[in-house]
């Protein structure tokens, strides 16, 4: 995050309004699944945003007619909610991407690599309830590809997934990021997840969603795509 800057006279009063104004001035969208860390000016401003979120969460609890004064279970709940949203379940919106060590493909590896299953946790942007599932990533590198360490796939995936979103868009965002960083000949992702927006509310159905993204060689080569899917299912 950028170092803090003095706030100009006449700037919006609330932290969220200042951040929103920067995004709008830069022509940047701030959808639920967008990262806005570059527009938060330092840890002090992030802490101030957390305090504002806590105040709004407290107002929500009061509007729901929940007594947060005499009920020991909900004392401090608003602050816990704010910290959870900004630093945990929606961390991918408010914090920069974790550092990822890349190294050249010195041995010219060009065989299929599969990473997974990676546990992914997200939230449905329609109802803000959990999406929990597993992710598999297939990579077909070439001699010019950048390779990344095994644990870094999980870090990147968790950074993308820890935002409010829908599963179909999340897997595409992750594919775009990996493809841009690694420059492989082929990239394949499969995600299978349970959605609490259907299991906890609504129809209360136990079904889950599976979707995939195929790029490059996986899209063009039927045998390669079949090999990846068979290994994932085994």
C-alpha cells in the first residue's frame, strides 16, 4: 500500500468516501470482486476504514434489534465483523497481492503439471454467505515460461477467492492472473464448490457447482484436456 498523504481541504469526511473518490477519479471500477489496495493510503487509513466499517456494522446490529450491550455474546461483534471483512474473508479486496517468487524454466520442462486440490474459500456477492470448495490447476509450460513454487498457487488462489463474487467470474480472474505471470502453452482450472446461498437459505439444496476454464493447448488439444480431467477425477 502507498504511504499516507495529507488530505486536501474540502475532501470527503468519511474514509470510504475518500477511497471511493480516488477510484472514481482514476476511472477504476470497484466491484465486489475487485482489489482496491492501491487506492488505500497506508495502514493508518486501512485502520480508519476498519473503524468506519465497525460503526456501520454496529448500526446494522441495532437495526436488527440485537442488544449488544447486555448480551455478552454480541458485545464487540461489530468490531470482529469489521476485522473479519477487511483482513480475512475479503482480504483479497483490501490487501495487495502476496509476493510470488518466480524462476525461469531452466530445465525446459514441457510436461503437464497439476496442482491440487487447493481448498478455496469465498463468499457469494449476492448474499455474502460462504462458498467453500476445491480447486485444481493444470499447467503446460514452455521454455519461456516463468515457474512458481507449489505453495504460491495456493496463495494466489486464496487472494483472488477472498472477495465477494460468483464462482464463474472468480475462476476466470484466477486464470487471467496465472496466464499473465507464467506465460504457459496451456492452462486449465477446475473448481468444485458448495454454495451456502442455496444450502443455508433459499431452496436449501445440497447440490454444488463445478466449472472450468481452459486456455491455450488445453482448449485446442482434446487428448491433453482429457488427460487433465481424468487425473483430476482420479
